[in-house]
C-alpha cells in the first residue's frame, strides 16, 4: 500500500490494520480488508474488522464458509509480489519464495 496522508501529514502506519481471509488448506489469500482510523477517536475492534472483511468478501461473491482469518499490520502487505499465509496460519510469506524453495527441492 502507498503511504497515506491526512491534512498534509503522513498517517502513522500503526493507524492502519488489515484482516486477511485465507484458505487454511494451502494458505491462499482469498480477500484482504484494511482500515485506517484517523484522529484517534475512531477505533474499531478486531472482531468488527473481521466481521467487515467477511461481509465485504461475501458481497463480492466469495464463499467464506471454510476460510480462516489473520489480522496483520498493513505494512505486512507491502511486500513485493503475491503473498500467502504460512503453514501455521500466523503470518504472510512470499509466494515466489516458497515456489523457489520447492523448485530447489525438485532439482536435487
């Protein structure tokens, strides 16, 4: 994500969070939903963020019944290239990195 500005000042990245909906079988990210709160008074709970992410994914026609959620700082989404959720469901990893590791194993 690009750096956000509000009233001419850069928004602190701690003001932004994201909820990732992913397939627990393979870590494939199906939907991401982010939120930025400004002014310090507009807070949203993790549960509300998750509810909004699921509702938005459903509105886009996604089947969310078998998906898991992962809350991450928006800065975690700034990595280059496609991402997926790691095997333990606790963080994001680059798809290219995991594919390259698999290719290395098959060449041996």
